[in-house]
């Protein structure tokens, strides 16, 4: 039996027309993947669930603004969730209580460390071959499964799994 490919663009167009069933189909198809993306960023399940809820509201209200010339519909949906999660992490960092001097000094130091680690991961990712980097980004940023990555890249599933495994090892070594 042939696998049916989910049409994100048609779903967003239907959402823009006010079709609640389209939003429900999108939720049924991707809510667990979107939760995975949010959870990896915020590391708190309840907060990640709230972010996914907010993302679907934003998708519903913003579907009319989706522009296919700027990227894929699936990418747009995932980026809405990712941006909400990243904003949540940034906002949480601003809410740090400034009770004593130690806390006041620790917060900027942690921010500097986070920025340094962020720059380091970008450097390490840049050292990977482009197809392997794409596999990592699709898996850990977009929330794709290994089989979805294989289909998207037109690469055998075993190859994708091996690339991800080796790339994660290379990233761990680079980050150490």
C-alpha cells in the first residue's frame, strides 16, 4: 500500500479559509512531532505542551500569511513552534530573580557560556558534510523521523540512520 503524503500547503490554505477540519488534520498529523521540537528546546513538558497549543493558534490565525515562495508549508509550521519555544527560553532567562549578588553575577556568566556553546555548535555543524548536516537539522530542529528524512533526501533509511549516528558522535567530539 502506498503511503499518503500529507499536503501541508493545502492544509494551510484550508485553515486560511476557516476550515477547522484542516487544523484538526494538521494537529493529528504533527502535534507529537511539534511537541518533540518544543520539548527539546524548553526541556519542560507542560511548557512544551503550552507552546504547541499556542503554535496551533498562531497557525490558525496566521495561515493566510503563509507564502510558499519563502519556504515549505511544513517548515513554516515547524518554525512557528520553534520560534515560540525559543522566545519562551529567552523570556524565561529575563525572569531570573535578582535576589543576591551571586545570582546577579551568575546570570550574565551563564548567558555568555550559552552564547559560546551556541557559536561552538554552529562551528561543529559547519564541519559536517552537507547531507549529514541536513539529516541532523531535519531530525533535531524540524522533528522529522528517520524515515521522513530518508524520503525527503531520497537516501536509503539505513544510510540516514548511519549518518545521524556518526554525525552525533562527531558533534559530541567537536563540542568536548
